[in-house]
C-alpha cells in the first residue's frame, strides 16, 4: 500500500513535518555536494565547449527519514554516485554539475544561481515520490529532462510529468531502468550548441525515447477461459452492492458512485472497526495466523506470532463490520489508520483473504478502485489487484506494484499462487504480502470514474514478478499492449492507482461502459 498522488491529505503530516530545511548558503551547499559525488569535478573543464547541465537529485534527504518509496532508511548516496558517474562516462559531450533539492525553495535557489554558472539545461532525477522540484525547474523555460528512479520516485514522476507535459513544451521524460537510455537522451543537450530551442530539445528527447523502446512481443499469450456474466446481471449485482469505507475516503464521490454504478458506500469510523476487533474469537485468529504461516513460502516480519495474530484479528473484524452493514466489500484508510494508531496491524493479509474468497478488500480508502473491483466481480467473477504503477520503456513494461495482492487471480475456486509474508515496505513494520502472480496471460487494467463518466482502460501481457527491495512488495511486470507513449497521459487526472484483472476484458468492459453511458477511454 503506497501513497497516491490523488490523496495528499493522507500524508501531509508526514511530508510537511519532515521537510528538509533550505540551505542557508546554496553555493556552499552545491560545492559541498559536488565534491562528495564520486569522480566529481566542480566544474568539469569549464571551457564552454560542452553544454553545462545541472543534474538535480530530487529527494527529501540523502538518507531517507520517512516512510515512503523506496523505504525508510534508504541511502541515496550510492545511487547519486552511480548516476553521476554513468552520465559522465556515457555522455562526455555534456558537462554535468550535480546538486540535490528537497522542494521548490531549494529548486528556486538553484535556478537563481545558475545564470552565473552558464547552465544550459537541467536533468531532474526524481528519487522520492512527492518531492516537488521538477515543477519549479520546468517553469523556468530552460530545456529540462525529468528522469524516474524506478521504485523510488515513480509516483511523483508519473503524476507530475503528466500534468507538466500538457502545459510546457521545454521538457521531456525518461522512464527506464537502463542508465544508457538516460545518457542517450541527455546527448540531446548538445543540440543547444547549434541553436536548437527548448522545444526542439524536448522533441528530440521524445524521439530518442520512442526509438529505444522495443517492439511488442507478437507470440500468443497463455489460454484463459473467461466466464462473463451478462451486462444486465452485472448491473443488477452492482445495484445490490454495499461498500464499507473505514476512516475516511480517498475521493469525495459517494453520491456519484451510487448514482452511476448503483453501489452504496457506507462510511464507518475507526472506532467501529476497533470495537469489532474486541468481538472476534481469539482462538479463531490464532488458527488463521497459523494457516497463513504454513501456506507462505517465506515469513520475514518482526514479532512474527503477535503480528500475524493481530492481522488475523483485524481480518475477522472486517468480516464482522461487513456483515453488520450487509456489505460485500471494505476499504480502509490503512496508512492513516496505522500511522495514527487507530489500527494495531496492517489490513493486507485480511484483504488477500477477502479477495481470495470472492469479496472485496481494498487499500487506502480508494473508492474508485473499490467500485471498479465490485463491478468486475459481478462481470467476470475475478478479484482485482490495486497497484501503484511504474513505467519502464527499456522493456516496454508497466510494473504494477503494491504491498498486497490476491493469490487467486482467476477466482475463488482457482488454485493459489505462491506468496511471501514480509513487512510493509515503506516503514518496514507489520505484515504485508508479496504475491508471485501468474505470467504469460493477458491482463486488463482500469479505473471506473463515475464523476468523469469514464472507464479508463489498458491491457498488457504478464511477464515476470519483479523482486526488488525498493518500494512495494508485489511487483507484476507486464508488457504494454498498444501505445506505450499514450500511457504517460492520464496520471494527473486519475491519480496513481490502477486495478488489474486477469483476462482480456476489453470488449466486455466496453459493453459495460456503453450500458452505463460512460466513455470508454483507452490509455494505451
């Protein structure tokens, strides 16, 4: 479960309270930072023959001081050294001057002093999700390249660049796991020596990105037999459905969800869930905890027994609350609840259990994703996987990442895929799930937005399960089917979350959109 760009209030207290103080004397800060970078020369040569590019590492702190991607305690120093050294080696035509910024104030000070340094353009390397540095740099009008540090700055990269590229023509993006792609794109700064404009630079960068994106795999996917309900039966099921949201809501769309989809949303306080925790059978909780432990491929959490039992009690409490309200789904403001002391455990394991049993358990009080999961439950009888996606053009992939995922993606009667029980990645506490999801199948990813009267949709082929210590535990990499360039477009409008379902659902979802009088928008 990760922070989402469309719900900033849930984490303002984290982002604000830990904000780095701006340096009192920025020239001294930059000089000190540059001298600390491996192989740094401050500046390189200075003969004016190469374009000078300020390489801005956007992160809250060099050693991460808060629970967000990639994870608390992460040391960015080695990555800063790796990127700086690689760019200087692979792109000697450009002179790179490194700096670090944690917000708009420091970004503004960098801009103010860069006239004297004859800076031709900027690379902003996004290292934390919601650091707002690129906005100030891009607004300067100078040629700017924004690059993602995958599984670290990807949320801000996806959401912020989607908005900025609609307004500014002086910027381009790199979303690749290969530094060679960043270096190849950075060579476009040499065009400025021959009089190219900032817009020319951005267009050249876009061309490099497209050229370095591989062609799609044309082999046949694995066979997947879908059982699809009639559209009328699906809509009738949604009209009977109730969704409980605990501790708040990500989107203020309760009325629209009821009006357009027929789903009733029932807001519930944390106190009601806590009271339900006191009603559960402790012995039953111990049995469930033991079952999770024996079924998992690996368990690696603190205070294993107590943590699993707390998670099991919360799962049973969710069942009670759903039963009390006649609901088939529940979504919880899990981050706010856990950080605020309202929850003794993360709800991840309980969500997996609900999803595997044919109910809805959804992260972060996300009403759009929860409603989408309810709709697909009644249409195809399969659970959804909410994620925070990451793009990697070097492999033509979108990687769906979150700290919880079902283990029965083909429905409650299907076999379970392997899984591990690990800590929640951001804060290294509690218990969450790494689900090793099936590969080779077509998957459909979407959000139903009753407020916008749209269904946003794209498809992919599940390729691999990425195991990486940065960011969320479960990471399903899928090759994008369609226009991967278009897939950079809608993140500022819809936010970071998407929901993935196994099966090629393009035509049945298109039919559902028509029946509900919603636009069917393909984002790839």
